[in-house]
């Protein structure tokens, strides 16, 4: 039946000849596990395509819904946890396989004539893989995504001549926003992935045209082996093992929840993913004006050297020990990459709040501006500077008076004390000249007139800010006993336990202790102590996760006054006073739940339990291995019979 169907297909489309063209190939030196890295990278790319398309059915590429839509896939859609886990870990595995494949080709000297085109396309495939990792890392729109974009855009902006244009093209203007996410989304899902697919096809066609290079030993190269079934067995075994490892990682080490992107959170300390840590660390060694060496010079020179290696190294000698210069450069490069990556991973990063030497401390609850405070009259130049302060996105990072962000230094009163016009101009044009670790983007798009207007506005804030601060009454604690009010937006966000622990230490330990068990004395209250958060009061616990989160949220959002005649300590309304952002509150809630052994990111609809799925995957992997072994054995047996090896 199947043979008749296959014959019917072949009469209309050359399926069998095409399969023979793809599989029947003699390999110099025979099949080898040394060749599996390239095929594993190809399989991983196809896996990325499949899981990426699956995620597109649920992912919403907007600032408001990007993070939550992805978490909905992970917690509510059957097997959504697996799809996202495979995509996340598959992206990391693809980078590793591409690096290993390039290293194997370089060590074996397989880039030499007539394999120059394979090497050149391979270098571009490596660069596109890194770009895919960069653009894909921005799409979850969590804290890591935001700062990944910020650092990448700043690095691109440091390039001479075209840097500012590239940066504005990347983020869609002067400020990270919806256009930024849209551009990274279309780049990742269509442009870069399409280019990678097309270039991979060119790479494979070039391979079939000239054949594989084989081992560096000439005697071994004279031996011949078949792609089918020998190499297919080894490739299939390696690919199935990699996929099983990805499933195990998805079950045992699911992708972290970093919390929704929150540029106002000064307590978050950003670090890039592992494959960009070497770049992150290298930039530290070239401060100020020298930064261009790390962001442009070294990457450009390194890429050109990689592309030109086959044309410089024309010696047909391929044995590694006979190529000491090439192998020495490779060892130094690999060692440098590993050392910089480890140094970046282990380095202590200063918090964003310390950008101008300011210590990071917990913020007191903010209060609204006093209606009686009138801002000083602004001149025409100062008014234009005010408009620029808003349009350039300065208010998202800097606070003036009682409004603005907390990432950068406060620009009110004391925050500008001692800052001259010249200092401010240099800070705006080249922030790293005053602070090499600054992440503030250079305002290179502003001309001298606009810069002067912005500086006029900043200098005009000293007296006005001081007067406003003097009239603001101290914040009042909540006066209502027990929780009250509706839950806030934070209950809809899955927060980060790790970041929540940092916020808890900065904000909550003075009353609740380091792990919520402090039992700090609270004279005047009925209980006499601050309630424990580990474990939390039984009447606030609920088996329904959403109810449990909402119970905690009302306290953090609206505050609470303990029962008693005159309690000295009351829960401040962190949400109502905007002392914490909704994402920070979500992080705190995730951490408090973890203290009570409750997972905020609990998978509500797994489809199949991850633990059971891992057992099933192990069984399937064993079957695949036996199946591949059978194909290899019987396929090889048939080959030997056809060649007269067995009568």
C-alpha cells in the first residue's frame, strides 16, 4: 500500500530522487560524532521556529500585555510551560552548538580551500544567531528585557558617525517604548529568522557542492563512509539527546520570572544573559571616551578577521600542531571569552540608584504635591527646556519635586547642588565623562540651543524645589484597622521572587525581620508585635492562589492600622502613595508567598504534569535511540550487501 502511494507521489513529484540527493553522500574520513554540532544547531533552529510560531498564538507584542501574555501561556495553556521552556533553553543551546561547530571547523582547518564560502556563511550564521538571541531576549518585556535594550542601544549609539542613527532605528525614536518592542518583535520573528533560514540554505548547498572537509589526517581522509545511515545515526542520536536535555531543563530549571519591565525600579541590578557577559565585562575596561574600542573597535576587527581567515591562511596544512599561530590565537580567544564571561557573572554590579554616588536606600512613601505650592515662573528658555525634559524621556528616570522616576539622581534642590552649567552640558552630551558606569543615554540629537534651554530649566529648579519640599507634610500611615480597598494591578502580574527578596530587605525588614519572622515589638497594639509573614496569619491564607495574592495585596496597596488603642507601628500604603510601583509590589507578593511555600508562578493547567512528562520523555528518548540504531544497523547491512561485502 505504502509503495503504491510512494510510486504515485514520485510520478508527480521527485520525492525519492530528492531524498537520495540529500542522504546518499560519501563522506571523507567516514561518519564521526565530531560533525554532530552543525546538524544539532540546524535541528535546534527548526525547534526554535516551531516553538516560536506556537508562542505567537498567545504572545501580544505590546508594553501592557507582552509580559502577562507570555505568563498566561506558561501557566494556563496546556503544555505552554514546555513550549516556552524549549524555546528558552533551545536558544541557549543553539548558541553553544554554533560556537562548538565553529571551533571544530577551525581546529580541523576545514575552512581552507575549497571551503571558504562555507566558513564565510558560517560566520554570518553565528552573528545572526547572536542577533536572534538579542532580539528574542527583548520580547518577554521583563526587567531583563528593558535593560538589555537599554545597554544594547547605548552600545550602538557609541559608534562613530552612524551610532545615533542606528540607536534611533533600534528603539524607534529617542525613548524606549512601544515602537521599540514592535521593532525587536518584527526583527526577531521575521527579518533575522528569515535571513538565518536563507543563509543556512546557502551554507548547506555549499557543503553539498564541495563535500565535507574530513579529518586533518590525510590517511584518514582517504577512507570513505556514507552519510546514510552512518552519519544520520550519529546526528539523530545527538539531536535527540539535546532535545531530551532541553525537556529536562524545562522541567527542572524553568525559565525565571524576572518581573514586568519597570524603568522606575532603582533597586534592580541588570546583567545580560551569559552569551553577552563577555561584552558587558569588556566594556568596563574601556571607560569614558575609550568605550568605543569595546563597543565598535574590537567587535568590528574580530568579525573582519573571522571572515578573512580562509583568505589569509592559504597553507594547505590542516594539522593543529603544524599551525601554532592559528591555534594560539584560538586558545587565547576562547580563554578570553571564558574569563570575561566568568568575570562578568561574578562581578558586583553597582545599583542604578548609585549612578551619581547616591546610596540605594528604601524609599519612604511619597505624597502628593501640596496644592499651596506654586512653581516659580519660567522664562521662555526654561519653558522650552521643560518641554524637552518631558519629550526626551528624562522624567522617566529623574525626579523633580514629587514627580518623576527614581532610576537616576533626583534633580531637585540638593540633587543639583554644586553642578555648574559646564558640568551639566558635559553630562548631557557625554555622561560617561563624569561617571564611567553611567547608563544615561547621551543627548547627541540636541543642538546647542536645545541643550542650553534644557540646562536653563534644570538650573531653575533649585529654588522652586526647595520651596516645594518645605511645604510637603510628612506622610501619614494608614488609619484603617485591617485590610481595606480593592486589590491593585499587581495581583495580575507574576513577580520575581529573587527581586522581591531584595525589595523586602530594603523595605520590610525593619518591621518584619529578615525572613518575615521578626516579631518586632509594636507597643500600643493588641498583639504587641508586628504580625509574622512566615507563616502569614491563617485567616489571610487561601487555597486559591488568586485569593491569597489579593489578600496580601490589599495590605501593601492601602496599608493597615493594627488593632489597639495606640499602635506605634502601622502598615504604610505603599501602593496608594506610589512609594512602590505595581511591579515592585508584585515582586514583594511573590517573595512573601515563597516564605509561605506557595509558588506565585504555579502552573494551573499543565496539560501533563512536568515530572510525569520528563519520565515519558526519557522513555521516548530510549525508543528513538533503539530506532536509530536499527536504521543504522539494517541500513548499513543493506549497503554492505549492495557492495558485495556479504554474499
